[in-house]
C-alpha cells in the first residue's frame, strides 16, 4: 500500500464514522459507543466487540435541547442529538465515564432521550493519592465488564483481557513512534493529515488501526528527512476541529509538532501496567495519567509544566489552546497555561471551538496574526 | 467598587435571625483571630465532612456561602470582573468560583477593599466534590494561586438509581481516614476521637431539627415564607457541628410553632399558591424575586437546595458517615433519583406548581430541570416553568422574564384551582 493510499484510508475513517458503524453491523460485529475521554476499551475488545468513539458532529442540535441546557458543550449536545435522531442506531451500548458535570447530567439525559441504547456509566477516582483509589477503580472496571457481559450475553475472560491490554499498549507505542517520526516529515504530515491519523483510531478496531499504523510508519521511514522552516505549534484542548481550522494552519505554513488533545495524543500516552490481574492493569493507567484537565493531580501546576515540557521537547514556538466552549474543566485551566507559556517564551493562541458554530472569522485573524510574528 | 450597597429592611428581625447573624459574625471573627495569631485557617466546600476540622477546633470558612452573602449584598461584580479581566478566566465557569477566585487574588495582591463579610486568606483547603466537579477545578486553582494544600474527599457520582455499591463507600471512608492522618500532621495535633463522636452527635441533632422545621412548612398556609429557609440554611453550611446551631434551630422551631398556633406566617401576603423552587437562589435578585412572588400570592414553600445538608448517619459509624457524604448533595444523584425525591416532597408540601431556576452557573442542576420536567409533569400533574438566572452573575437574570414566567405559572395554577 502506498503512503497516499494509507493516508486516504485514515482520512476516510476519520470522516465517515457512521458508514464504518454500518459496515461493522452488516458484518455481524457488536459495536459499543465510547464517550470521551477514558473508556476502558480493552474490556470491549476482549469481548470481541468494537469500541467506537462518540465525538458528536458538525450539526446544529434541535432535539437535544429537550434534555440539555443551551450552555452544554457542543460535543455532548451533538452526541445526544445523534443518539436521539437514530444516527447511533445499532450500537449495543454506550460507555460513559463521568468526568465532569456535563457527564453527570448527560447520563440521565441519554437514558431519557435515547431509550434503546443502554448506558454503562462509570466514575474514575479523582483522589488518586489515596490508597483506596486504585482498589475502587479496579472494582469499577469489573462492574463495567459485568454490565457489558450481560448486554452482549457472553463471557469476557481474563486471558482475553490480558491480550487486549497488550494490544492497546502496542497501539500506544506505535502512535508515540509516529508522533516523533512525523517531526521529520512535516511536509507530508500536515495538520489535517496528522489529525486524521490520530482521530481514525476512534472509529475502527484496535487491530485495524495497528495494521494501518505499522504500514504508515514503514512508509514514512522510507522518506528522506524534511527540514521544516515554518512555524511549529503544539496543540492542546479537547478537539482541533473542524477541518477548515487545521487547513488555515496549513495555509499559513504552521505545522503541528505535538499535541495534548483529548481526542488525539491523550488517548495514547499512558500505558496499562502489566499486572497479575487484568483489572489492576486496567486501573493502573488512570493512576499514571499526567497533564489532563479531567484528572485531578495533587501538584496543582502539573498540567502547565507538562504542556511546557512537551512543547519544548518538540521545539514548538507556540501553544494553541483549542478551548471547547462550555467545557468547564478546560476553561479553568486556560489562564494558568497562558501565563506559563508567556513566562516560558511560548506564544499562546486561544481558539474557541464549537461544533455547531460555522463562523471562523475571528480564528482566521488570530492565526494570521500568529503567522506574521 | 462598582455598585451601591442595597438598602436593608428596617424591620426588626426575629430572635432566631439575630442569632444566625451573631453566629456568622462569631465564625468570621474566630477565623480573623486565628490569622492574627498565625494559626491555620481553612476554606471549605459546602458539603465537606466538617466533623474533621470541628474536632480539630480549627476555624473554617465556606466560599460558596461567602459568595452567596456578597452577591446578595450586590458586592460581587468587582471580583467577577477581576477574574474575567485581569485573571483571564472565561465567563462560562461558575460565578461563585469567579467571585471567590477574584477575591482571593485581590486579597493576595493587596487590592481588596474590605467588602463584608471578608474572609481571611486560608492556609489550607477542604474539598469534597459531592456538589459538582467544578469545585475540584476551582480549588485546584486556589491551591495553585495561594500555594496551599488541599484535603480532598472524592465523593463519587451515583449514576445508577440503586444504593451505591460497598466498594464505593470503602474508598470514601478510606479518604476520610487518610485525611484525618494528614490533618494530624498538618495541624500538629492529635485527633480526639471522643470529641469527634460528640461533633457527630451535635451534627445529627442539628440536621434533624432543621428537617423538623422544614416539615412544619407543609402546614396550609405555611408558617414560613419559603425563602426564609435560604437564610437559616447557612447555619447548617457553616456551623453544622456546633451547639450554637442547635440553639438557633430550637429558637426557630419555637417561633414557627408560635406562628402555627397564632395562624400567622412570615409570608407577607395571602398564600394563594404554593410552589416548589428548584435550584439555588438568584442571590443578587433575592429581593425582587421575593417581592414578585408575594405580589402574585405565591409562597415558594419548599426547595430542594436547603435539604442538601441533610447528612444523615449514626454517630460513631464511619461507614455510615462516608456513605452520607457520598449521597448528601442532590447533585450526586441521577435525575430520576432526584425527581423521585422532588415529586414526593411536592405532594407532601401540596405544591400547585414548580418554579425552576435555570442557573447559568450550575450546569448539573440545569440538566436535572431539563431532563426531570417530564417526570414531574407525569407524576404530579402540576405546571412547571423555567426562568434564566444565576447565583451571583448579575448579567443573566431578567426581571421582566421572571415576572412574565411567573404570571404564566399563576394563570395555569389558577385554572387548576377552578379559576379561584
């Protein structure tokens, strides 16, 4: 497969989750919807089902207003709308990690508005330094497994869980390897291309994504190194969408050299430890997550330090905060991140992200200003 | 300062209210005295296990309660403006947080102008996220700005309708125990388990007394203007484990029973309609809301918010206490569980309607209103109206919209009562 073919596949997957869902269902596969950000995907994979990310879409919700206030983040509102209007039909269940207040509310909204797709909710322990936290999470993941087994009417064995955990760790390694390799090929791995590669993992099985990533890395390694002379941005936030936003960065010769986006690298950065019991392995990942707005850290400045360290490691000259409108957890973090960037000599660009908004005039002005610096 | 201080009513307050005011003054005074002596002072979320600091005899103040007081006095805007302007926080986050983080930053930088009630800056923070997740982010930011530690009890959201599983309770209990150990080190004091038991006992006496008083408002007409409960609720927020609260609530109960015996009420007007108020008060607009409700003969006899401090357990039972803190705030439950409570309460209080505050600052309560409406309409068959507002941000509430929505509610309630 040529590099062009591989990249086209990533683009197709990232842009057509609904067609992929239908394909899986036609093939007789069970598909489980995964709300952002941290769902225990190995449990789904170990059940022989496909985990499919639910990240909303570029729509203007109308029905969702019945069960959600207008100041709900656009991802959750559009997810609810898509669920209520039948676009997610065929999912056997959805898994929702209650990571913020919107999720607390959404868990009831989903049950009221999307009555034919059962919800498996779970809570992550935020007081991670407490000795009881990991015990709790291991039990919570076990509870997810039991609820999923009931819905799928099949047993999920410890052996299959161990196997799936290894696969997800391998996928993490491939994505991290790609991220580093991409820095030598920023002429090919343009902002939108990079986005498609990472986002595509949300909509296909881990095995399929692994195969595509292996092919991609093999092809990239054949290419001569390219020395990038344009600007270098490190992206943070929940998602860097829509496509037009990333095309603007391309237009102004700005490369994405790394990210801490919830939809992208945050998904792949933390491995599952290999432990005796699968649930201890699964829960270990959460205990080690660094630099995420949805995860409490005893060190109050952990997030800013993490972002600065990462941005500097990939020689970024700016941090672009794709700030999801009405995403409280991210909004609370923005001022300290901006302050820290300023102190460290990194340009900080804040772009408001809203899936239901078409107007990107202000965004264009901000990107232009940055490109002219 | 951006606003003029609101005119205070000249009427003499009942003794119970005078005692509440005195108690609040004493709590703030003891915190300032601790500051003078260079001792520990805590800021705590409203439903943190107060039994811990009460046992250690360390003064604690409550930013949510403080933000409500400052907003009701119309002094909040300067702090909110500072947070959105100089500190660059987005407008969408909770207005209590914006008010408090702005105030803390201004105090830290010597820009604070002594608005009352003024809290001394804390030396530690107590955080329980049973009310919402934003509290965690708010306190993370305070901790970073003030370089002080957080004592954290992660209370877990109850996403199912069933009783929480035992393993959840085990984690919450583990945190309480570990916080006690960490506090012993931080305060350099031994934890007195006998005193702890006594504080637990007092806390239970107080919550039971408050419940009894609230239940008296089921009488028709109600002996209390429902908005009075917002004022007395503060005793449970800031002094749930103190004997002074017992005295206040006994006095209040006596006054309410006198009203019942005399056929009088603190509701000024004729109680034509009884409604349930859903959500936090619009503190900056409390006076307008109260006047408008009275104008239409509407007594908001009950609201779900005031029962959030009903933290029920047996003294000496740490498992029970852990479970109670996990399940105390209505925000720690799913909508069907909460609406089940509301539905029963509205029947008990004979409510003719439900008035819902879509609070721009409280996403979760607003979600409950949207998703819970169908449940209440189906079970209670009473009219429900929403209005937009905020607990502290004065830019959201519209007097015209509030009155207009209330008029609509009254029309339907009137029709339901046969046009009378």
